[in-house]
């Protein structure tokens, strides 16, 4: 509470103040203030450093004096591309084993030592929280660590041990395997998860991105502790990781620690596989998995240019506008959807998009027609100026909101580097957002194909 206002004054104010009352059943015109994109400014007082250590590890450090949190994100490059088809899901398996013990500490000791410095470690998304998979992707893996700056060096040493010196104890490996099998069993009954995996199988047929991130009961059941050790040694070798650190400590101090702790790890000569571009579509492809459900999940989309294309920002805005339209029409106005939206993802030289929707089985064709209609309407008419402004505000606001925490700042620094972007990408993004016009959206939306697309569905087909 502001020091100039006492609690008694606040109570007295609300005892006497009156507020207008509106009967929303009979209707009332509520005027909202106009929001204009372009008023946003990014004043970034942080300092940055980027280098590749002699062992091949990519290191990014962000120092912000007012920050009191020490946060680290480790990004493993090209997750699915570096998994053999018969071992799909092995990276997820590895990450789930990291917290189960290192070469010098067992799981209980690790938990105790992390608690002593108030540290948090996140190695995979929580499968029991709906939609808690925003960071899980076929492109890369992540490991997140945060503690307070007072324990920065101690924390970096402990996290480095967790990330790079796991024991893969056979007893703990079997516990992790059982938990993964339970999650996989639950996912096989989810129309949303089944349809999404089917979409990737169709779009990336015969390529690494066709594999499910978590694997299958067959692949997870076949992976041995020796397989885990071998995959970890290569995939998380210095040459294949990006480490981003945010802290209030001076850059030189953090660099000294990182070089001592991370830079002394031996390089392995590991050569990372790169994802393959999806084959161009000349006609629509459909795939369906029948499930004993009363609903059906729909994924409709295709491939796009990559993160570094001139149209990437316009494509992101177009997807946001389309998502809003789908929600307002198919869910709110027509009541067809349990959930609906448009999503877009970029790799360096290609990307993909899909419109996803969950609906009652009897609404299937209406849903497909509704999605295609909204895509074609955006292509023909383009967005209104207010839609364009809202989408720009939404993209920028959500990104800045996501970056409020130090750990997410580290996460996005590593992702930007992975995608070939600079450490000041936010400044460039702000300028690019401001420059996108209505015509740019109309032109970019033509990548959302309505005559040659992937249609993946799971559930009860009418």
C-alpha cells in the first residue's frame, strides 16, 4: 500500500464511493479505450556477452544489476533429429533421469542440496498439468535452473553436475520408465495428443520430426541404461548445447565461473544431425485414428518459411489474428468448439502451422468448413486495422510477460541463438512488428493453405 494513504483512508473511500450499475441482460454499450501499437518502448539496461568456448559450448550471459536471481537454461540442439527411430523419446527419458542421481549424489542428496540453496530445477514439462507442454518441442530440449544470486557459483556447480554427470542408476532408470509408460498410456487416449502426433507423422513423413517427442511404449521399453549413457554423452556434449545465464552479477564474474565449470568439459567431436524440411504438398492429405470418445480433435495445417524469412513476423501476426477469429466465431458465436486456435512454429529454414480444434463428433464437417472459411476470409479481406493492432499488442505483451522471470529470459536467449537470432532480437522484433501492414498480413496468410494441407484427426468420426 502507498505510504501516503492509510488503511483507514482506503476503507473510508470505499464506504462512500459509488459505482455505476449496468444491466448487462438488457444491454449496455461499454466504451473501451483505444490501444495503439507503437507506444511500446524497450529500455534494456542489461549487458550481454556471447561466445563459443574452446570446447565448442555456446555461452550467453545477461547481467542486469537489479536482478537478484541466478538462472541458467541449457538447450540441447536438434532433439528429434538426433534420435534413432527405434529409440524415439530417448532425450525425454534422459532428462527425466537427471534428477535421480549423479556420479557423486543420489536422488535424496540432490534434493537436499538443491533445497539448501533454494534452487528450482525443471527438466521436462509436467504431464499432469493440462497444456503444460509449451516448452516441449521436437526442435530442442531444455534444462532450467534458478536460485538466488548469493548461491550463484555453488548453484552453477551443482546444476552442471546434474546436467552433465548423471549416474543412470539401473533402479532409478526403471522407476522413470514406469512413470513414462503411465504417461504414455494416458496420452494414447487423448484425442488432442493423438491427432497432434498424427499431424507431425503426416507432415514430416519419413523424417525425424515425425517421431513423437516422448516416444512410444515400444521405444521406451527397449531403451537400456547403456543407451541412455551413450545418448547423453553425445547429445549433451559441449558442441551440441547452448547455455544461457541471467544474473545480477557482473559479466566478468559469471564468465569466469562458466569457463571454469563448463569450459573444462572435454569436447567429443559430436556432429549434430539437422532437421529435414517437410516435403511440399501438392494435394491435401488426411489421416485419422479412431478412438472410443464422443469428441474429435482436428489439426489442419502445413509448412511455412523459416524463422529468418522476411515474412516470419507477418506470419506470426496472421496466425494470432486467425486464432482470435476462430475463437470468436467457432467457439463463442457458433458453439462448435471445446477449444480452438491457430499455432505457428519456426525452425531456422522452415516452419509449420496448424489450426487445432476439439469438438463434438457430430460437428466435424462444420468445424472443418468453419476453419477453411476463416482462413480464406483472412486471405481475401485481410484484417481490420483494429485486429492488426490487437494482434501486435498480443504478441509483444505475451512475450514480455513470459520474460518477466529471469529463468525465461535465459530460456529465450538460448532459443533465439538456436534460431540464428542476435541477443538484441527483441529490439528488432519490436521494429518489425510496427512495420507490418494490413497488406503484409493478407500476403502472408496465403501460406495457410486451403487446397493442399494436412488434416489429422483423432476421436469418433461421424
